[in-house]
C-alpha cells in the first residue's frame, strides 16, 4: 500500500504540473526560473586526453526544491542527455549530500539551497590546441514548491577551447567538491531482523558526526520515512531503522551517510554480523538522552515564560489581574481558583499553538514560534484586540463578558490568561529560543510538555499571588489610585497596537494598513457607543457585540487576502542573507555576522536598536572586516525557516558568528550587547 501511495503521489504531482499549461510550456522552452542552472567547467581550456570536471551549478527559486539521485518516496530523478565531440565520454553525476523533506509521511531527498552535481568528461587525445570543444546538455527534472510540482526541461551549452588544462574555477570547485560524499575506505555491514535494519559503518571514535543520517542510494532497502537511530561504539557508527516491506535479502546496500552540514561518506554495506552497541541497545541510551534534553528544555521554557511577563503587551494584563484580587478582597479559596483558572487559560493556549506548530512541521512547513504573525490576518486580529484592550484600560468602555482584564471570577481569569498567552506570542527572550528549538526535535509528547512549560512560566507570578497569602498582602490597598494606574497601563497597550500597525504596513503596504485603520476606527466607534450606554446604566448591547465580531472577522479575512509586498531590502548597509552569499563570504575567509529578525519580533528590534545598529559596533565591524548579513523572516520564508531550524531554534531572533576557517558558527545569546558585537573578528 505504501508503494502504491508513493506511485500515486508521483503521478499526481506530475499531473498537477501538466495541468498548469503556462508553467509547463515555460519549462519546456527553458525560460523557467524555478531552478536556475548553468554549466561551469573547471578549466576553460581542457587538456586533450585528460579528464575535465563540469559542474551543473543550480540555484532553486525561493520556496522551491530539486531532487537528489534517489528522490525518496515521491518525485523522480533528473535525466541527462549529453551531446559531446566525437570520442568524448561523460561519466555518471556525483551528487552533493541532500537534505530531508517530510510531507504527509512521505520522505523526500531534496535540495532547497544552491547545489552543483559534478560530471567528469573524458576529453579524447589527439585534439589540437586551440580547437573548439563544444558541450551540450539536455536535462529533464521535477521541481516542486509546497503546493505544486512542475516537470521542466533545460537545454544548456558550454563552448570551450583545447589548451593546457589550467584550472580557471578552482575556488568554486573546491567548495562544490566539499559537498560531494567521500568514499568510505573500509567496508560496512548490515543485518536485518524483526523488521529492523541495522547498518554498521566503520567511523573513527575521534571523528565528529553531526546530524548523522543515512540516505539510501539503493531503493527499496529501508523505509525512507521511518525514524533513524544512530549510536556510536568505539570506531563504529550504527544506524537503526525500519526495513522496507519488499526489501531483497542478501544484496549490497549503497547510500550516503551524512556526518555534518553538507558533508557525507559514500557507503557500500554487505550482509554480515552487526553486534549490539556496547552498554545496551540504542533505544535505551537514546531515550535517556532525550529525557535529559526534554527536562533541560522544559526548565528553559519555564524561565523564558516567566521573563515574558515584563513585556509591554503582557505586563498590563498581569498587573490588572493582580490588582483585581486586592480590590475584590477575594477569599483564600477564590484567590486559588482564579490563579488556577488563569494558569489553565495560559497553558491551553501555549499547548494549542505548540500543537499547531508540530502539526504544520509534520506536514513539511518550516514554521516556528509566532508563525501566525507571518500572516496579515493574524496581525490585524491582534491589532484590533490590542486596541480594544487599550480603550478598555483607558476607561472608554467595559466589557462584562468575557471578564477581561480587571474583572474577577474563574471565567474572567481563564479568559485573561488565554489573552495574555496569545498577545505574548510576538516575544521571545533569554532561554526561550533554545528551549523551543529543542522542542522541535523531541518526540511530540515531550515537545508539548516544553510548550506547556512556557505557559507555566508565563502564569507563575499570578499563580504565586493566588497561593501565597503573604504576597497578596504586599499588594497596594484599593483606592482611587487604581483607576489612574489603569489609565497608565493603557499606554503600553496603545504602543503595542501602534507597533502591530507598523508590522502590518511593512508586510502588506499602505493600502492594507489604511483598511486596518478604518477597522480600528470602527471598533473605537462601537466601543464608544457601548461605553456611553453603560455610563447611562444600560447594557453594552448584543448588537454592539455582533458588530465587533463582524469587524474583527471581516477585517482579518479581507487583509489576509491582500497581496504581499515585494521582498524588503536589508537595512543599515547589511546584505540580505542567502546561503550562497554566506558560502561566498566564508570562502573569502571573512568573519561573518548573521542575524535573523522579523518586524513582529520585539526582542529583535530592541537588539537592533540597542546593539547591532550602534556606531561603535558598525565601526568595529569595519575595522575587523566583519560582513553582516540580515535574514528577514517576517513573511515566513520556508528556506530560511529550515536554516533557522538547523541551528536548533524555533524562530527569531537567531544570531550567528562565523569565524574565518571555523567549521561551525558560534550561536550568540538572544540578548545582545554592543560590547559582545564589538569583539567579533578581533
């Protein structure tokens, strides 16, 4: 059944592409830019009788991906039809290490960043120096985005001249060869029993293996979408996974073992004995590590959630709930009930958002924390909600149900907790980024526990006030000052609304922002009318509540359909981040500072104003020749999202420093200081 599902998926993907006639026609005449390709020769003057390496330099369009030699459960591999001078022969392509893309349970082996298969052409002997050596290639392939697949063809050409064979693209080919798997000198063994495949690969104990994963070249040997467990025992690395349903016994298995980003080993395993790893089986050892990771991530999430309480959009709500206990003179039982209800509201929203993130990522989306803020409809809903809360705090109206900020009772506490958690989503802080990043690589029960820990941390202050009577006695006594304090607390909420309006304008342009402002005025008018009725002793009115709902939903729907603006340019003179640009700067041995940000990320904007865009830091970058790249994730670019995920982060901010010659970047803290950045490159 799984094989049938894979075949049907491939056929449907191809049919979807064929159904898009303009796109298909565009691909056939070579004008498609979903995969930009060019032939690059290592030498512009190949030597007669010597091998010549050709690179098919390929850059996928943002949001699209090409396929490896084994495409996985769906798709099909590229084909190559060479036209060469008489006597010349082209070898089989050497493919760089791919990445995984899991969609609806189907595993795909793909390239989402620039890549270059290498092909060796044997130049015939006897060709005279100065004679022409034309190379022609017709290639057919499948290219896909998150929503559509398109079969394409390209005709490429390269005209060379026979000469001395001196390399003319040495630096570029050195980088491309680095991504080609190196052949493993020693033989590997595999054993299959009880539905489990175990592949033992000789690998020095002193060598580093990061993000190890086995990509099968031999199809039908293992279940591509099954989880892989990797264990090390001395000079041996063992991959355990599920055997394919119709796997053929006794035949060699070829594949690529990833040992780092863009690094791999070519493996050929033959049947043989595979001993158990020393110290117990892989599952138990791996389980202990997972539990330790989950506990550390849970603690980080609790601490990160606690810090969120001082954010300007959360602090007013927490303050009013705390003061409501003092004003209402709640009994011990009522205080604890409200604290538990508030905590339940916070934790359930955090679990809901976490569950949505895990579900979307399981479907292949590269979403992270605050993913909903990448959609204008969610921004306008938050904008109107923040405006309504600000008007409420300013005394323009009172909403009796649900009992938001300042009202007592378990139902009001629950609603307030849910509101606080939802409004806190644009924020990340210390401890929180690493914790949520770890959650995304944990099993789903442990991941949900981490998201629940974030909610517990966010609710801890009010929980403590409810359960510790001495804390409540420290609260100020009720009085007329509370009304003034309430009005003061409306200021950060108004500032939050202004910030959300700015984000919306950046995402969708001035026309959509104008529509949102009209919606804000409509909300204000309804609230003013309702507030006037309340001051006369009348109810807020069911009609007013229906009008508010219509404005909220209608505005969110209309704005969600607004066309996105063109990609924004980098600010402060920094270049826009691409993996190709990063690789180019690292090849030049330059120190590189990369920062990932979003317009809706408060922590990001504070760091940029307080640290990154300061005169001292910019002067230090210039002095030490530090290149700065900015990755704008406001609109949720999936390729950038997966790059962020690869560094164990669930979202922004993310700050990386690449020292010249270093194999891996240094992940900088989420709260930056000018002094920290000024020391980079020194």
